[in-house]
C-alpha cells in the first residue's frame, strides 16, 4: 500500500453538530439535498430504535412523502447487499441511516453499491466509521471485513440524542480516537520502511482529532460540550482516512491487537474502542512513547484499563499479541521491529494490571 500522490478525495457536503438537530432534520436534509421532498428516500434504521426515535421518524416521513422505513436486522455484508438490491429495484434516490455504528455501516455500504447519496444520523458515537470511507461488515461466520466505500454526503449529529447513548459506547468512541497516538507513530514507521512519505495533511487532521480530545477540559461524558468535541474528533478521523486513501492515519499495531482478539477470542465481550485503547497502552510502550500521557487521559474519561476486568487473561493477552501481526500482513508497524517474546508480553500484562 503506497501513498498515492494523486489520491482523489471527497468531503461531506453537509456537517451539522448541534443540539436539537433532529427537530429540524427536514430543513437540514432539504439544504443538503435540494428537492429531497420529491425524491424516493429510504430511511434505514434498526428495530430497537423505532420506538426511541419514533417522533423524529414520523416527522421525517411526513415531510418526505416518498420515503419509507427499512429495518436493518444485522451488521452483515449480505444484509447490505440485500438493501442495495432493494435500492436498485425500487429506484431509491437517497438513503438516510439512523442508528448506531453497525446500522450505519450497512446503510453506508448499501448506498455506495446502489450509487445514491447517503446521509448519516448517528444515535451514538462508538467509532470513527461515522465519516470514514469504509464499512466494517460481518461476512462468513463471525469474521468481519473492512470494505472500501464512500464517505457520507451529509452527517447530522443531534447532541441531545447522542447524550442518551450508553457511556460504554461513548468510551468506545474515545478509545478509537486516543488510539491515533500509536497509529500515527506506526504510520511514520511504515512510511520510513517503504521509503515513502506520510500524507502531511491527513496526518495533521488525524493528530488534531487526537489532541482536541486529549486537551478537552470537559471530561463528563454526559455533557453537550464533550459530545460536540467527540463528534468533531471522530469526523476528523474519518476525513483523515479519506484524504490518505487508506486507514493508516487511524489504525496501527493497536488495531492489529483488536483484530486478533476479534478473530481468535470471540468470547471476549469488549467494544472496538476499548480493545484498541488497551492495544494502544501496549503499542505505546513498544514504541517508547510517553505512556503516562495516554493513561492519564483514559483514566480521566473513566475507562477501565485492567485487561482482566474485560475477561482478557494473561494467556489470552499473550496469545492475541503473538497473533496480531498476522491479521494484516501488509501492514508494517512497531510489531515488525520489536522482538515480542512470551516473557516480554507477560511483563507488559503485569504492567497493565498494576497501573490501574
Ligand atoms: Zn478503529
């Protein structure tokens, strides 16, 4: 994967992050896609949200007379293709995704395959797929695949709605952002290894996403200020990927740990962002970066950094790290440069457990 000097990128046409955005959603939609009220619109959401978002969904349907609701049952490639087929067969012209990350990934991919504009209305902030040009979808069995697609045409975040999201999901969003600390280091390492260069602008944006969350003084997850900062960071993270033309500005060895955990230890119940945060605490040590800075931030957001509390035993931890580099063989990271022995990993596990 080389940095493409001529990488073409697109930016979302509309980005609204404000309180009560859903109450004026139709106005925002009309601004984003002129004439939307006459278009065939498909509103993709999940069964669990139909009652929670009832008022907004009804209002949307009232102002968009040619719209219909489509319920997404699972986050799979098959489901996305089913929806894409529905879009093509019914000549749908716009897709609006309302829901969490998994639903939005299905809607985003279906809109991409169906070649229609996609607008996302997240109800939570669990990872940076919000504005990214990729969708992570389930394939055969429990395996998940990251598929290239397009960034959304519009992003509408109602701060009041997202404030109602579970704390664990918001912490996952924090973890996915904080992990850029080690991802960016690995990206530079990769570029040096291939005698290539990182995309400076993409690097800058990803670093901004990281620092704005690090230096944010409002640490209460249930505050409007914090929700706005987290949204901005996640959106910037997605745009950095779009500009780079790959996921390197957001994903390094800490993500390889997460992939290895997902693939080899499906029994572990941990969010994507929490897993990459734990991964970052280890990658950071391997890279020789300031780990205390990272710990301090995660602690301030109330994140539990003891792997044992997530069911990750010493054996699982060692196993997962030993298998990490093999999950994406084309990805050069610090794991290619350190001698990761069992003893070293046992020691790192001990350090992680004692620093709580
Ligand atoms: Zn991630």
